[in-house]
């Protein structure tokens, strides 16, 4: 098990390094000079002196490999550089905002599993019957409504028409825990709406597939009652694909909370990213993309570990 | 028309309508989607403006339809780019492997490491917002999924016979890739294509909603929602229309994909209900049969059907045989002869697609009562399974749940009581597993195939069953292990007093070794039944005779030496089902279906000319 974990960890670290290098290369290989691009907004040719100054400040006048070494060295010390707009340390801003986004994503993930998993098992066991049709129909609908549409409609309905909740915003947990959770639930629920539908579909498919497996038939041949078969031979075996899908979606959500954070004014990492993209603040964009990708890779690593817990065969692998 | 195709009509029609409206937008008498009219700000629907006017007084209907053009063309263009690039990379990687594979497929996998929205934003940072950027970034975003799919499909199609044959004929890789490989891997790619269009639309509208996609004043659904958000308290309708258009279009696309997938791959998605939750197989009528003479197992007139494209098709027809206590009956036949289904029918474990049409399976239990298993309610039949009736399956590796320890799975068969694990260990010792205590705690993957089959046998005999059904229990094993398992089963006949056995096999050598009686099945029918020694020395059916002639003395050989193949269930000959392959056939054979007739004490055959054969 330990050897397995170590091997997977090494692969994950290598992946993070590849991603970091790729981000670096993409930024530096695009046609045009980042400094020039940055200053050229509005289509006016920038002042060469300004460009030269910025190039020096960004270290762009150095050879590529020196820049790469500096960049990697910085990364190893947790230094993502300074923002071009206000010269704040990018790492500090990320450290401030990342927990908020993680909290949002984790809550959404939890909600969607709590709703989607039991509903999916039910739909799978009752496949083709009315229960299944209703549940699958709702899921198909939920999957088709983009998250920002759900969010905007939820704000319109719950906050503006019914005045049940406030339209969005953020209050630190330490200041007012109840209000914090209230504000968290709207965006988290919005994400969970679609994600629960995904979980439902995957769970339903997995249950249907496992029901057809021979070990289920063998268990029936031993005279096991339906309840025990579902509990011992269907549920746990259906879990593996569900874990994968939830993890992949949670990873994708780290960047995809952009829309929800925007709709609900949640000051997370994604809002920061949008602002950086608008301002073309390269150090910020690079830092955020890198951190999110690293978390994504880490998530995949955790999924592999979870597999090993679920399935004894993986541990040997 | 196939049902799955019929179900495709509705979403395809709606999709066509949406596309048509988007295409026809310039031809329709619509107001200019970008002309502002401040006087009509936020006006409600009117005769001139059917859906009302937006925050700049522009016609909402016109903007919705023109917006469909923008959204769909961005999504389509991006998807086409992604599909072409991705498929090309995937096919090349899958076909040439080695270095090409490394560059193409691994690159795609790295791109998949980025969350999609993040990647799109990264591209927008580099290129600035706009429709062109959107197409590029969405194209990059979705290409890897196509690459991975095409790669996997190519790998599996590459090994197919005709691809290898073309290579052998000297066709160049270009020709093979385009003419042979691509059509073969097209169906999953088509599904992926329509899925991607839907995802691309969602991402495009999302980016436009953020103000990083389509640049105003061009109409786009995402932009319209963004604009309507500011005034949604006064004019909620304004928000409603683009939301409806966007969600509706995505819903239609998703529905189209689902149905398309079902139509292209009939196996997927159709999923029937879990058979054992609602066993449809029980026939009407009383199960308890006071009149019947007790015996262990007597099957009469068993007919099993599946639903074919043109009505029900009998896969097992009028099968009958009996098993006496302590005796072993071998059920012999080629694969597809219906012998496994017959065994499953006794257990009540038929797959959901197979229906019992008629017949009876009489079983006399320990209390002396005779019941018809086909008419027994599921709960009562379940009480018999694992206690009176048990079954050992063909493939021991898939018969064990990989996620549960072996001992705990075998213990399932035993009543809940202290000392259950001790009994499991004892059973393991009885079936000859080495280190029984250790094995009880082991995971299934730690055991060899032969050991797993011993475990399955241990579970089957845990409650001293009266009838053991063994469905080709040695087929999946090595030859030496086969002999050991046979020995174990033969030993059980001696140690388990009075246990009858049905041994399903295609191997005549095994029959001679283990069985007292034999029933030979062909194309869903029993063609001959009798004591093993008699049938082997004096077969009374040409099929049996051909089988015996095809089996080398004492060797375990597959039954394949008879020319021709078993007819398909839906294309059975009208007369004798063996006639097309029978060396003794006469014209009469093709007209009348011979009945199974008794030809002496304990012997029966289904041949018109059995007398001449003697
Ligand atoms: S009935 Fe005719 S065709 Fe059929 S097995 Fe007998 S001889 Fe052959």
C-alpha cells in the first residue's frame, strides 16, 4: 500500500512539474511580447521605453532558460511573483481566496453526493419503472441548465421575489457563522444542482452494470435475500466509477466556480482569476492556473488512494 | 423501424427546427437585433415585439434568433476543429503507437489535466476576448477528449481481422486509416460530437456571461442573460427568454445524444429492471403438486423465449429430463444449445430477457412435498436456493465479488450463527483448499482459478444441497486443474449422501467420467437421453453419433468437428432442427419436427429414423 502510494505520488508530482512548465512555455511562446501585449491595450502602439522597462521588471530580457530557472526556483519557495497591477504578492492573494473556493466546492460536492448517490441507486434498482423515469428526467433537465442560469434564476426567485435569502456576498465564518453558512448554501446549492444530476446518472449506470455481473448471480444462487445482495454485492462495487466522476468534476469545478462566484459575489479564487484575465496580469493568471492544476492533480492522487481503499486489487497493482 | 430509432425522431426534429430557425434568421422579417430604441426600454411583449424589448429597447425575439446563430456557429466551429484535430491525433497515436502515441495521446492527457474553464480563461488571457478566440479556445479544450476516444477505439479496431488482412494485402496506412478504420470508429465519435456541441454552447454562453466571450453588441444568449441580470427585478421576462432558449437547446442536444447513443449501441442504456427484484419468470398456477410421484427433479416441456425483432423466439423448446437422488445427469451440447439456460431456469436465475413460456420443473424437497419450481413465488424459491438447490458457475473469477473476503462470501450461504467461520474453514478443508484458515481471510484475487472454483464449490455444498447444478465448472480452467476439480466433484457424489447433480458440459470425455445419465441438447432441444454407457455404445440419434465420432478416445476435445453450425434461434428449420447438418437426413425430415419418443426403458430420442440407425 505504501509503495503504491509513493509511486502514485511521484507520478502526480511529475505531472505538476509538466503543467508548470507548460504554463511557463505557453506564456512565453505565444507570438508577441507579453510586455508589449500588456501595454498595447486599446490598440495604441505602446511607448518603447515603457515596454523595455516592463521587460526588465518581468525579467523578460533574460534568456529563456534563466527565466525558467528563476520561475521554478520561485515556485519551489511558494513564490508566484508579484501582481502587475498592484505589486501584491500573488501567493498571498491566492492563500486568502483559495480556502473560500475550496469551501464552496467541497460543500457542493458533499451536497451532490448526498442527493445524487441515493437517488442514483434507487433509479438503478428501479430501472425502467416510474421512479427511474422521474428521477432520470429530472437529472436530464438539471444537466441541461447551465450553472449561471440556475444561479441567476435562483437569485431572482429566492432573493428578489421571495426575499428568503440575500442575493449573495460573503461574511467570514469567524464574524457570523450562521450568515456565513447561509451565504455559502446558495452558490453551493447551485453547483450541486447540476452535479447531483451527474452523480445520479453515473451511480444509476454503475448499479445497472454491477447488477448484471456474475458475482451477483452467484450470490443469488447462494440464496441471499435482495437486501443483502444490494448492500454487499452491488453498492460497494458501484462506488468506483462514482468516485472517479465526482472527483473529476470537483477538479473541473475548481476553475468552473468562476460563474457561480460571479453570480453570487463570492470572493473566491475564480473571481480573482477573471479579474486577472481581464487585466492580462500574467503572474496572477499563471499562479492561479498552476495552483488549481496542482490541486486537480492532488485530487486525482486522492482518488487513486480511495480506489485502493475500496478495491483490494488496486493495492497490489 | 427499431424502437431506439423511433425515439430519436423527436429530439432530431427539434434540433432540426432550432438549426433551421438559426439559419433562417436573416431571411425572417425580424427587427435589426442591434438597433437601439431607448423609448421602448424594457417594454413588455407587443404586436411588433413578440417577446418584448431589452434594456436598450432592442427586439428580444430577433436577438434570441440571431443569438442562436452566434452561439451555434461558435459551438459548431469549435467542435469541428476539436473533432478533426483530436480524431486525427488519436487515430495516428493508436495506429502507429510508439513515438507518435507518446506525442499525441500523452499531450492530450496533459491538456485534460487542466479544468476546462480554466484553460478557456488562459486562452482568453493570451488572445483577448472575441468570437474567434472562443472558437480557438473551445477547440483546444475539446480536442483531447476526441483524441482519447479515437485512440481507444483505434486500438480495439486495429486488432480486427479485416484491418490485419488489409495490411497483409499491402494497403498503405493512409488508405487503411481513412477507408477502414474511420468508418469503424465513427459511431462513438458522432455521439461525442453532439455532446461536445452542447458543452461548447454552455461554455461559450458562460464566458459571454462573464463578459469574456462574444463582444457586445453582437447578440449572444450569454450576453443577453448578463444584460438582463441588471434589470431582472423590473423585467424578469427579459431574463427568462434567453435562459429558456439556452437551456432548451442544450436539453434537446443532450436528449439527442442519449437517444443517438442508444440507437448506435443497442446494448447501452436500454437497461431492464433488476431481474431479481421483480422476477417475471413465475408461471401462473399452483406450485404444490400433491398428485406427482416423488423424485428428485423432473423437467417436462420446458420452453424458454426471448423477444426477438419479430415476436418471441424459443431458445429452449420442450426440454425434459429427470434426475434421481444420488445420480448425476450430464447435459451435453454445443454452446448456444440452451443447456446453461435450462440450468438457470431450475434455479430461477434466468436473465431478465429470457421468459419462461411453458413447462414444469418438479422438485421433491426434504419434506417429501413436490413443487413446481416454475410456479413457485420468488420468496419460496429463494429459500430453496443455497439450501436445497445450489449452482456452480463456469467462470470462478467473475463469480466472486472482488471486494469481499472469500470467507465472508462463503459464509453468506450459511445461516447466521456463532461458529459460522469455523464451518467455512471446515468446508474449505473438505474441498481441498490449502491453508483453509488463511484462505478464509484472503481476497479473491489472491487465489488461482482452480482454488476459486473450489471456493465456489464449498459455498455450493455448504448446506448439503439435494441438487447441485454445475455449469461447465471446468471450462475456464487449465487442463490439469480440470481433472482435479472433476475428481473433487466425483468425490462429493460419494460424501454428500443422496445429492443429485446436473453437470452441464460440452465435453463428452467428462460425461463418461462423471455422469450416470446423459441428455444431449441441440439447438434448444433434448435430442437424446439415456444411461451414459448405453448412449455411448449405441447412440440412437445422428447428432449423438456424430459427437461421439468427433471425440478422440479419452481426449478432452471441443465439439467442433461436425460440419455446419447450430442454426440461429430465429431461423430454425421447420422440420428436424438437425436436418441441415444430418448425414442421415431424408426429405421427410425437413417437413415434420420429430417428437422426443421413448425407445426403451429410460431411453428417448428425437429422430424419425432412429430404427434405421440401430
Ligand atoms: S430426423 Fe432426420 S434429419 Fe433429424 S436427426 Fe433424424 S435422420 Fe437426421
